[in-house]
């Protein structure tokens, strides 16, 4: 049986890294969520106990994923993708509003966030499309279709509103680049994203002034050259400014107030009810007060004092920083780096294009989460509310990343030896 | 190269994070210090709420200081519960219950333990507050009413509940905000903006000064004063007249749409809803389901308008060119239609032309005109919808857009209404099926506010301003522009004079001739509206509502008024008299007909209101 021999050939290094991160994550959730109201360890109303249940359930999920034939994931990728889109659309009708975003289904006592599962589904669908013999990613028509596959779930997620989760879909530019997409797309993508974010953060006037200044600078530097025409520069600047104004217009006139609030929170304009840039500030203080070795597990005064909002979820890394210090934080950072690098190695050694695209997608998604989340908690990036994979509290998030990673492990196990 | 891009980015990110972490955790040691001095206490500074004045500049509502005992559950240390509950004049159980509630709301945010202490209670408590960690006293300002009327107009203020706090992050537990009336409508103007002070505390909970030197602190902004269009004298007089009666009075200045008086009866003293007795009093008012003092009958009551509606039937008839002012119509004690069906009328001379028809309130005349209006069109559906369009232009059948937060749309039936009732197209219906509309019964329902509005539109000969109660904000003439916009009705100006002459004759020799005021030319119309109620599920007819609308003087009208007295029987019996007194009070400033005034002030309808609840059979329209 292929199943048995494939099991032996699982990539145990990746699995080890996974369990290390989940385990350390839980230890920190325990510390961050511990308060006096717990009656016993087995108190189901406690966040840490709920997360433990989710972790145990994900073991079952892992066995399930590994037990399925690898071919299944490629063959059924379109159906999985469509089901996932339907579940996102269904939120508009059946979704429940929690903390201002209609991103959850509530079944019994559990809430499920379909956006967390849509990432894996999109990665499968993208792999299937690019892996198709007839697809040539260098052709514009095919690029367009690939972009549609990526953009659809993101478009359904934005109006929930959950711009943070939608932002993650930018990660798919990396597998496409790996498969031959022209680098101009990467530059353009980064440029537009930067314009978009800076428009919302600094306002149209400043960004327009910035654009004009930069274009003028480049123009005066290049004006001696033969091909330089002022008209082209003016046109380029005009297009950029038009983009900036349309972003502002859509934001102010098309979006509803709740969408704007959510974006403003994400951009740190309304970080919290106190309105004093509190979250990031507190998170930096928590991490900074950790020193070399930290204050010790469950000993963090910042953590205990509940100074950092959302500490079990998006700000879980501040607990690591405070209680385990520089050394502990570096262990976590290195574990993440090792996992992402290992995933990229697995991706490169896939024998078919489907597997490689999927693997790259996994690596890129993990990277974007890691980059944005730790960048935010350490005060390097503006506040964007997305979780730290395997670490942050939340069953849907944990399951979503588990599925994402273990499908790759399953593909790798069969791929290496049986194709 | 393509293989390497992401890998390189990942490694660069790793290096950057390592550097940043080293900087934060090892290199820069200031964070240790910061984490020790990290607790921030927020102190709010509540501004004075804006004052409310009436149109004559008389102060209606000002403020008085009040003190709330607040708690931050996380900071509470063990204390002598017996002593503290004694000081607060509450039981130990109540105290622990309210602490439990505060903890559920939030362990870190302040909650109210006891609202609205008096100055004396505050003085005795404030010396001992230091013994109770986690508790403190928050000063607020409460309303101080200079008057004992207008409760329905002013509304009241109350603590923000969880629903409001969720919806509007400006409000916190214990914050006060306007509910109902002016206080709610102009909440943001009256309340101002509260100031915030962030105070840095160390980890031993000692205050060590303003957070970041106070750069995030804000100063409170005082609420703006507002002036109402209400005439305090007239309003107060109207409430006196309505004692022991149910219903309402609403008076407008036709030339501006300003509301001069808005009386709902029964009413209550606004001061009842201030201070520690507030919740007890509120419960009492709330559970009075028989006289319903919190129900604003002027804005929320939907009644059949009765005969005053005939003026509109006449106007629409003229506009649709189905009648002129000369044509006379016979009345043989009523209007006959269908097979042996008759809508009765009272005794008067016959036949009558329009002016006399209005003065005598002849049912047959208006039924005839109404039927012609509907039957002018090929189908009754078109006829009804055309008739309805005229009425909507008078502000009926929908919320009127005045600046008070309660109201009802009333009802003007459309072709769809009757199609549904008669199951069209299975069964057909024709104009006679809707004939009661002609005389303001049937499916037509108006609020008293809508009645006064059409009266004002008639007084103005064809236009009106939306009724409003705000005269200015903060002393400047800054009312919303919607109230400066003239609304035209669909009736041409030349058709109003004959109808107004008819309304004048109502006082001259018609149904209200005994209510003339010497020296003032009044136009008005009586109304007597049949009505039904359910007591214990049983439908029964009650004594007719007494209705009256009027405006005066006839040329250059200064006041338009609608009076509604529930179960007051015929129009001029109660409503007409009250309207007459109100007009005299407003235009002359004093009452010459003291007998009439005496009769109204001492008259009571309480017996009438008790009848349906007596459990015994009773007579109506006595």
C-alpha cells in the first residue's frame, strides 16, 4: 500500500517544527489568558483549554489529511475551491457579526471562520490551474485567469469587512513569480499596495505631494538623456494621483462607516477606544521589558495586567517577548524561519508543477503572516490584524494552517517516491 | 534567481526581526521602566449640558450638580461592606449585586454603583471615600427643571445602556444621554464633548502625573443652549386645560411652521425623572397602561380625523373641477348609496352650496363631492390614488419630518389598500365602498400633528413649512434648512378662499357659533369621530372623540390649532372650547370668558374613561 510506505516517508522535520510551534504557542496562550476566574484546569470557558481542545482535534484532522490519496487534492481542487467560495458568499446571508466583522458561522458553541480555510483552497486551485499543461503563465490571458482565481476569495473577504485577511492573498504573487511571471508585476504590485496604504494612512494631499516631488526629482535627474519627455512624467504622475484619489473616493463614499472603522483600526488610526496609539505602544513595552531572558512564564506584568489588547490572538508574540526575553523570541523567530525555508525546500523538490505551486503558496502565506504579524507587534509595521500561524488563539486559524501545511506534507510524501 | 527571491526575503526578514528584537529587548532599557509605570487611569470631565429656552427667552431647563459613586472592579480591595453599604444607604446584598454586575461589564472600566447622589449625601460620603479602594465619586450635571410642564416635549435623560454603548463608543457606562423629546433629538448639541485626562500610574497604583505630559488630554466642550419655538405660557395653559382629559393640543404659527404648543394629556412633571427616585417614578409611569402618560398622543396617536377632513374633500373637489362653489346638493337626512344604504346626517336646511355645506357639516354634500372625485377617473383605483396624491401633499400618510424623535405615519388608504380588503380582482369594488373617507372616517387616520399641519396649509392658502420645534441653536439662527423650505400643496391658491369662508361661517353661525371670541375672526371646523376599543378582547364602541381644528385671524393667520379630546363626544363640546380658549390666550394674552374657562378647568372625563373598565354595560355619547 502506498499509504503505509508514504507514511514512513513523511517529512518529519516539518512535522517536528509544526508541533514545536503549536506547543510553544499554547504555552503562551495559557499565560496570556490565565486569570483568577478559572475554577480548574479543565474549565471549558477558559481560552487556553479551548485551544487545547482545538489542538487535540487537529491531530485527528492531520491523520485524516494524511490518509487521503495525494491525487485527491489535485483532482478535487476545483471543487474544494468552489465550496470554499460558496462558504465565503454564504457569510453574507448566514454569517454572524463578531467584533464588527461578519466573518463567522456559528454552529452550536463553535464559531468557524471560512476565510482561514479559503487560503488552502485557493492554493490548491492556483496549483491546479498553473500546473495544467495548457497553461502558460507568461501569456497575458492565463495570467489574468490566475489573478481571478486569487482575487475572488479576497474580494469576498474584504466586505466582511476583514481587509487584513484579504491582504494575505497578495502572497500568491510569489508562486506565480516562481513559475515565470514577469518581475514588473511584482514591482507594480508593491507600488500600488504602498500607494493604497499610504493614501489611507497619510491622506490624498500628502501622497500627491510626494508623488509630484518624486516624479520631479527623477525628471530633473534624467532630463539630459535623449528620450526624456516631460509629458511622459506628467502622465505617470497624473495616473498615480488619479489612483490615489479614487482610493480616497471609494473609501469615503462607497464604503460604509463600519468598513471605514475596520480599515482605520487595521491602519492604526483607531487602534483602540482610548485613541492614543495604545496597542502597539503597549506591545512594544511588553516585548522591550523582557530583556535577555524574560520575566519567566506567567510572570509577565504586562501580560498579567492585560495592558496589551488582543494578546491571545494577534498580539501573542508580545507575551513571548515579555516572558521569554530576547533568547525566547529568537527561538520562535528561528523556528518560523526554519519552517518557511523547509517548506520552500519541499516545494522545490516536488516533481510536478501542481505540487511546486502549492508548496510555494504555503511558504508565501506563512511568510506574509509571519512578516506582518511580528512586524506589527514589534512596531515596525502599521497595525494589521492578522494572526501569527500556529501561535495565535483561534480554532479556525489553527485548523486552516494545519490543513495548509499537511496537504503539502502529504503531496511531498507520495510525490518523492511514487511518481 | 526565481527560486531565490522568496528565500532571500525570508532571510532578510529574519535578520531585521532579530535586530529589532535586540534593540527593543537588550539595547534600549527604557522599556523596563515604562512597564513599571504603565497603568493609565482615565478621568472624564463632563461638561454642562446646554440650557433650553422657550420662544420668549424664558429659561425652561438648566442644570444641577450630581454625584455618582463609581467602581473599577479590578482595583477594589477588601473593605467593610457593612459600613460602606450604610453610607450609601443600600443593603449589603444590593451592593454586592451591583459589584457583580460591574465586574461582568468590565473589570477594568468604571461602572456606576449608585447614581445621582444629592449634595448632602455627597458631603458625608466624600470624607470617607479614601477607605474604599477602587471606588470614587464622579461629578456630573443633572437637569434642573424651571417649569412643571412640557415633559413630553423635553423628553428626559437617562444612563446609557449596553445597547447604546455598543452602538456609539462615545458613551460609557454611567454616561447620561437624552431619551425622547428634545433631549434625544438634539443630544449631540446639548451634551457638548466630554474632556479626557490620562493619568500615569505606577505598578503600585500610585498616580505619578499626566500620561506623556498630557498631550492626549482634551478639554471638555460645553453643550450649546437651544431655544425652542414653544411658547411656555401657552404650553402651560394648554396643559392646565387638559387636566383630567386625554388627548392633545398642537398649535403652529402657519407663516413659519413653528410649533407653539404641543400638549399631550395626561402628562407628568419632568422633575419626576431626575435624581434617585427616577427609576421608581419611571416604572410607575411606564406601567400605567390605561392612561399611558408616556405615550405622546399628539405625535403618536392615530385617530380618524372626522369632519375637519371635509375641508380637504371640498378643496380636492374644486381642484378636480367636479364641483363649483354655487352648486347646491340635497340632503334628505343623509347620503343614500348602494342598495338601501344610508350614511346619516343631522338636521339642517337643504339644499346647500359649499360654504353652507361646510358650516353645517353636511354629510350628504361631502359624500357627493367625494364620489365625484373618485368617479372622475375610469377606475376607482385611479380615482383613489389621485385623491390620495392630493392628501399626501398636505403631509399626510407618512412621518412628517419634524424634529422630535417620536411619531406615526397615520394612514391614507390607496388602491392597494382596497384591493387587499376586497380581494381584487376576484371581487370588484367601487367608490361607495370607500364613502366614509369623505367625512374623515373609514380608513383615514391622522395624528393631531398632521391635522394641525393641514389646517396651517389651508390658513396659508396652499403651502406650509414642516412643523419644527427648534428656533435656534446657541443663540444663532441656525435651524436645519429643511425647515426653511416651503412645501406647496397640489391645490391651487384660488380654491382656498371659498373653503375658508365656509370655515369662518362655522364660527359665524355654524356648529361653533357659541365659541366666538369678540374681536377675532376665527375659522374652524368641528369633528366628532366614532371610535372603538378592545377591552379583554371584546370590541366595543366608545363615546365619540371630540375634535376641533381652527386658525385665526382669518386674514394673516397667527395661529393654527388642532385639539383632540378622547371620548369627549361632539366637537364643540370639549375640543372646540379648548381651541377657543387657546386662541384667545395666544392672541390677546388674557381670557375674557371666565365662565368658559372655569368650565374647562374643572371639567373631567375620568368617569367616561373608567366606563369600559368597570366590567358593567355602559351607555355612550351621553
